C-alpha cells in the first residue's frame, strides 16, 4: 500500500506511513468543490470522528501546491487531523474525484473500503462494517464508488484483493483477453461520440477515428 508523501500547508515535507496505524481513513478533499465544503466541517467535528472504530486515524489528502492554494487548505484544515498535500497520492490511490474516501488496513497493507459519503458520521457506519468483515479480503464499495466499465474492472480486481501493480496487471490481462492490445484504435478516440453513443453501447472506433461501418465519403459510400 502506498505511503503518503507530500508537503504540509506550511510547505514542510511529510510522509505518512499506512503501516503505522491499524486503520487509516483517507479523506481526499479539495478547497474548490462545493460538495467538499460540508465534509471539511464534518472532518473537523471531533464528535463525528469519535463515531469511527476506536484507533481509526483520519488523514486529509489534497492535491499539491501546484493545484491547491496552501493558504486556502490551511483555512479549512481540521484541528488535530493530519493534512497532506500530494497530487501523486491521488494517482496512487486511483481517486476519481473529490470528495472521496479510502479506508486502509495497515496490518494487511490493503484498502478495505472506498467511495463517497456526505459526512464522517455516515462514513463511520461503512468503516465499522468494513473493519468488522474479516471474511471478505476485498474492499467494500461505498455509495458513489466508480461505476460503468471502469468501475466494473476495478471491482473485479478489488474483489481479488489486488492493489497497485497487481491491479494494473489484472486490468491489462482483461483488456488483452478482449483483444484490446497496445495501439488498438479504441484507446485513441478523437470525439466523445467515438466512445459513448446516446442511449446505446460504446462504439467501436476504426483506425483513423471514424466508426466501423461508417465512411468519410460525402455520399456515405466506401471510397
């Protein structure tokens, strides 16, 4: 499981080890998103944090100073909660957007829950369930977790207990089995319509950017 490496709002280097706590709840927040505003206040509320399982550490993760204003983050930073500014962490934990929560089991070195919640009190119930469920080694998908094809692929990988490089290798294997190899034209769409059809399945994109079965000829006939 990835350690958090970044800077504080004061610009000091900081590293947060996931193995140093049995459970760590990572709250990926931004100072700019409207839906994050109540969560900053919720994370700051010690009474709501007390509803988490005993010993659960809360760490707020924002993007780095190249994307976020340290002063703006400092103004929102909850007292008594570690805040790490790290753009790399968002990629390491495959965060689709903010707000987003990831629960990490430091003993096993894996994520055991992830998704979206409206406040810490709501997340607390999901954290308790994930922490108590020792029968399922895969993460619990919380409300608002990624969906559609990308989410389905992540869910299958997560259900196998894969993380990091293993998860990426699993996804590559799924693509290969479907005939999608490096350089496949579907990986290089030129228009939104090349990927999504209104009320229909994804289109198959031919080399050159046109849909298979379509022609760039003005009369619609093959050239």
